[in-house]
C-alpha cells in the first residue's frame, strides 16, 4: 500500500547513540521522580487525538494505528501499560502539567518553544506541512502565486496554524482556526474553506481513496515547514526520557519500529 510505504519512508530510524542526560543533583530527598510516579500507577497515560494513520478505530472498533502500536511497544519495554486518553490539542500542555496525562504522543512537532516547556524524546518521524484542497480546484490553486483571498483553516495551536499565520504564502489569506485536523478536512470537503494546512503524515491516512475524503488532494507544488515528531513529557523528567529514548532505539535497531509502520 502506498500509504504504508510513505509512512515507512518518512520514519526517522533512531539508530544513533542516545544523548547522555545530565544528572539532577541535590534532589535525592525530594518527592518521587516522574518515572517512579508512572511506575507506581503501572500505566503511562498517553494524550492523543484521533486521526489515521496514527491513532484511529478499525472496523472492530479497536484503537489501532502507528503511534498506538508504537506506544504500546515502548510501554512493554518500560514495564507499564499504555493507556490512551483523548485530549483537546489546544490544551495539551495544560493537561500534561496537571498530570491528566503523562505524555503527548500524537504527531507532535518538535519546536524550540516546546523544548523549553517540556522534555521531548528522540525524533521518530519526519514530517512537513502541506496545503490540502478539493481535487477539482487543484489546477486553479496551483496556478496562484500566493494564497491571497483564499479561505484557509488549520487545527488550533498546531504546526499548521503556525504556517497559516506566519508563512508569506498565506499573508493575504483569510485564516480560521478549527478544533481538529479532521474538522479542517471537513471544512474543505464541504466548501466552507478553500484549503487546510495539515501534517503531511496526517494527509497520508485521512484523504484519498478508501477514506472519508476521497475528493481531497495535497497541493504537491507547495511544501511548508520540514519538521520532526517527538514525544513530550513533563519538564525535568530525565529518567522517563532516558528510558523512553532507549526503548525507541531498541525498537529501531531490532526492526520492530519499521515492522509496526
């Protein structure tokens, strides 16, 4: 399948040496570490939104997908259970800090701002932002020099929103935020919006043949914001981060990560 192949080709197989993490001194008598907190519960609560090919329900109503199976495999190595919990993407940092979830593992783009606010894993997937439009408007939009006058949507507080509100191509477009990437596709399919800015990886599983959005296509002449995905944990969680990075490295080296993809 082309979709599976595209996902495999975009994987960043983590076979390099995991960076040594600095030890936290002077806190030996403080309350338990973040990993001890997770261990005590016996589960890692993983904040997600639903979108193929990452986390979605199959015909048997079972949660499947690349990140669902990837997270499950990592948790097996950590000796805890993977518990998936739907979140509002715009509230992800708040839910993480408040311990409603233990990590954000859902196609999250690594940015300098997020690295300041959270501990983020080894990158595990290459991605970019793309513009998705209706197939019958593709030629018209490809002929444009800019997005001037276009009605554009993207998921609130996503990498797509960053592109839609800062990239010169969209400087004179009309932008509206929506709740989810699925809603963004719906707005375009219904004609409310001319296009949506979304993750390329998301577009692999959500549009085209065999999906709910068969009439949507990626504008292949436009690519924005090459980026990488990572898993976010609460700030100052070095033990959790080290164990997860080591698990990712082991899965990559054994070929299991490629098998899951």
